[in-house]
C-alpha cells in the first residue's frame, strides 16, 4: 500500500474548515482505487489530506488533482478580504 499524507497550513481554522467542506464534496472515483480522507487539525488551521492506494501512479494522480482543487479554493477565499 502506498500512502501520502499532506498537511496544508492555512491562515486560520475557519479557512481550513471551508477548504475541507469545499474539497470534501468530490470523492475519489471508485475505479481509481484511492482512499482519501480529509480532516482539520482542531485549533491549528491545518488541513490534513491522506491518500492510500496499491499503485503509486494512482496516489500521484489523486494528489495532483487535490492540489489543483486546493489552489482554486484558496484563490477563491483570497478574493474575499477579511475571511
């Protein structure tokens, strides 16, 4: 089993929870074989994403897609000053 754990520090816990809600809507396709979990470290403002699959390529694709979506979420939050 190949695993990847990514810890993304955000400005505050509120932003981490918004990112969790936005990214949690889309699950990994069943055919990808990737198991993904998302959580927020309470009081830290850190979004934690864990990926696991039998094939390294599947994990790589899932992580790349996660970062693409995360960038969109963070850019959107940046548009709202004071958030």
